């Protein structure tokens, strides 16, 4: 129930028909940690608590070119295929935000997915309410369209989604390794496969970047990313907001883990392949298996090369110290 307030409660509703079983659709909704792979505006989701029903999440997402973050409480009910949520500390101009994901089963292994929002804004400002409603409309349509596309390919999800990691051992201080990965603006002069990089960091630890990367065949890819940095945890998570042609989505993480013998630097990647681009990029007759190998090798090669450069940098500083 809503707390009694003098502010007007604005309500929005968006629905889409999905040619997939209701259980498949609900499974995508309930697994919020994977949303950055499926929703264009979601950058990162941290699950802080979960007891099987009640869940607390920290979420980062883009809106009008800016990155916003909030805490969200969710209640999952797989029996009714309903997920209710509310933001516990919404960012102004939003003063309250609640909503519901509802999946309704239809005949013939189809379903209807509905997304409801109820919100209030500071001072009941008409302009602020219109801005929030506009953002919700754009994001909700994009979320539902992506979920529809993804759910309707549910029999191929295992082929389309690829996750992997590479590690490099480093005999140096973790702070030096993290420093190399954090100072991404310096990569064009430190990392050979990065030819250009533009960085904006208006909020400390939230980096927006555009980067040109050289591939093994000499071609160049331009990507745009949002990075969320956790210096005390030695982690940097990122979401590519503009991807190469072969990837529908790409999220990743740099992780610096200390132990008694040194440091393990980890590069993690998760990708959704763009099936319709496979033959265009890799040539006639190419299939998803080839695309998986190509992406695994290309991403792994570049990230491993970056980790080895981080090792050289960190170990040189450690020797000097």
C-alpha cells in the first residue's frame, strides 16, 4: 500500500503479447541480476539480499544520457507470476516509485506481459511528472520489446548467451592493479589495441566512455560503455551501450582478488549474440557455434592482453617500492 501523501500519484501501464510460455517470461523477469544483458537502459544490478521471496537490489541505469542509481525492494511470487517492487531511495525529481511485473498465461504457449508504474514527483511539478513519464514510456517499451524478442527465442537462449572469464596471476599490490584498470583514460598510450578513448566521469566512480579497439585483422570497432567502479572491493563492472555488430549486448567485470601469495586479476564477460548478423560478419554459412568461438577468442584476447599489461605496470611499481 502507498503511504498517504498530498502528491498526485501518476500511473502508467504497458503490455506486450509474447509467443512464449508464461514460465519462460517470468523466469527472465525474476532474474534481475541478468537484466543488464537484456534491457538496454540497465547498466548493473547488485543483489544485496534475497530469501526466495523478498529481495533487495541496488540498480544502475541510464536515463537521458545520465546514469542513475537506486535501491529497490521486490517481492517475487512465482505462483501468480507476479513481481512487485518499490524504490526505497528514489532520485529526485521522483519521490516514490512502485510497480508490478505481471505475466498472464494464454493458450497455445503464449502469454501477456504487463508492466505497471505508480510514482510521485517532488512538489507535484507538471514538468517533472511529464519528464518521468516520458522516461518510463521509453524504457518500458524498450524493456518489453527486448523481453519479447528474447523470450520468443527461448529455445535458443543457451546458444545465444555466452559467459566466460580469463585470469592472470600478479605478484604485486592489488591497489596498483586496480589503478591500471581504473585509469582507462590512459589506455590509448598503454594498451596497444586501444587506439582512441574519450572519458567522462562527472560522478566519481561512474565512467562513461567511447573507445576504438583494434582487432586481430587490423579492423577497428567503436564501442560505448558505462563503468561502475568499486575501489574498496577491487571491482569495475561495465555495460557496453554501443556494441560491435555481432553482439546484441555485452556486460563485463574487472575483478582484483588478493590472497596470501599475490593477486588474481579476472576479466569476466557475458554476451548476447546477434544471430541475424552472424553471416554478415563471419561470412556465408557461418553459424552460432562459430560466432561463439569468434567472440570468445576476440574478447578473451583483448582482455587478457590488458590484464598482462596491468601485471607489468603493477609489478614494476612494486619492485620500485
